[in-house]
C-alpha cells in the first residue's frame, strides 16, 4: 500500500491484531446464523513521514452511513464540549452571528454548546440516524461525507466559517486529502480549524491498543499532521494536550503564515522526538505490550470464572470490540455487555457475539469489565456504592488490574 499522507511505499508493519469484523456493525439476533465480514487489522509505520496507519480500508459507506456512537451519552463529554466552546469563543473573539462548522458533528452535542454565544452553527455528518437526531434538536446538519466539494457548496450557501471543528473524526478519513483541501478553503478568510484527536503519544505511553480499529485509519502526532497540513497550505499555530479520551491533541490550524506560531507547537514536536515517536522501534515495543496485556487480562477473567463469579462488560464501545476480538474473549468469560445507548441494546458485539442488554435491567454482577476505560472516573463515581459493597471493576488499559473497595478511591 501507499502511505495515506505522503504516498510512500516505505512502510513497516508492527502489529497484527488478526482479521476482525467492523467494530460498530453490531449484530441483530437474526444475523447470528451467518458469519459477519472480517477484515485485516494490521498497523504500520511510514518511514518517510512517520504517520501510523492501518493497512486495510473498509469502505466509509459501510462504517458511517449509520453510526451507533452518540456524543451526548456521557456527562464527561458534554462538559468537555461546553468548556472547549467557551474557551474557543473567547480566544478567537467570536461574535454573535459568526459561523461554526463541525465536521463529523454526530448528534450535534458540540454545536449545541455554542447556543449561549449566539453563533450560527452547521453540522456535517454522514450518518443518517445522527443527522436526523441533530436536525430534530434544531441543529442544522447536512447528511453528507465532508470533502472539498461539500466545502465549496457550504461556502456558496453560508459563507466561510470563522471556526471549523473536528473532534474524534480526523482519523476516520478515507478522503483524507480532499477533506483537508476543504478545510483549507474554509480558512481562506482568516478562519481557524480546531482539530481534536486521540493522541498517538498517549496511546503509546498508556498501551491504548484498543483505539486501533477499522474506523481509525490514521493515528496522529503533531509532526505527522504538520506534514499533511503543509501539503495543503495549512499550518499548525497552537498545540495542546487534553485529558479527554485518555489523552487527545487539540490543534489550532490556519493558512500558512496567517497566524503567529506559538512555542507550544515546537515544544510538542520536541517532546515527540524525545519519546521517539518518529522511530519504528517504539512501535515494535508497543506491539509486544499488547500480548502482555492479553495474558494478564485473560488470567484475571479466568480466575473470576474459576471462583464461580460472573463478569459483565460495562459498555459496548468500538474499542471494546477490538479488545474482545484481539484476545478471543467471548461469552465463556464475559456473559453479556450492558449499555444505556438504545441503538445498541438488544444487539450483539460482532465477532465476540456477546449480547448487549439494558443496563437498568441486569442485576449487578460480581465484576464489570470496563471497556470504555476513558470514562473510568465517571463510572467509579456512578458505581461507588457497588464497589464499596463487594463489586469490582476489571480494566485492561494501561495494564490489567482489578478495582474494588480496597483501591477505588484513587480513581475518584
């Protein structure tokens, strides 16, 4: 294959998680009678531009035309978006009537947080179910895959935005260069692009291998994104790290030379260099850690089973499907998963074939396997009484461990 950023063929594979189904293609009971499609899930390093990427592309129409992840499900993410909006409005001196466009806007949770500031908002999302939810909430949303052509249409109809945002979607892009070209078009009149994305540095440091799945085509550092943006006349002028999702980049981007580049950008690139994120040996070591996590987690789950204790998965996120399928965990060790997302309840996790049930209708088990570990603190607060009274959480990231009455307070 060619590198998704620089088109080089000088790529080295460092992790093979085996053939897996698309993580968010949850199964109905009727679909259990036949095997779902499986695709290679291999990760490689580009020796030319240092971009980390998976080798196989599941067509975007299959993954995103209907989407089961809803931004507004957790209090943590709602609060994060409101705080980010307030900060960006102040920093960029946005005024009532200014336009904000959100790429991959989901159910409109982030855009809704601009309401107190009187901004015009427009979402773009390919999932018909999510666009319907957002439009039903009064948040205008185009049901489209964003690219350069869609950007041109938006400029003609709405004018150029002062702010363009993309949270948790910039690693999803099959049309990576067309999308970036569209963002550059938006920025021509002084607009700013704010991208938030899971940070590769945090993934490596915290062994977050389960963030690797078919929807995530690329995994970013400031250095690799700098190379992508430069190809389209864009420049990062501010860089920060946020705690959301276990560690995320927040970059502010504009046309090259349009904004003074802050020292934060070079500091971040220097820290990446120090962490050797530009060397393939780092990723080989990361790959080795995955199998150590597998062995540790399976030992815990098998111990619970040997003691006659029931383990239930808490949540059914995309990352959970990666973990379960990479380690071949099925109902033999985890009886079911519990969820509050109505889109997921009543279905089955692909591959693992674990049923997803309504959280409120399943009695508390002996232990929950926490799949969306990025919201662990929220869950510990929510289930504090359960933990104090003999319950347990099992987590795999950054290393397998059990959280119970003896240690839960350190996670509050």
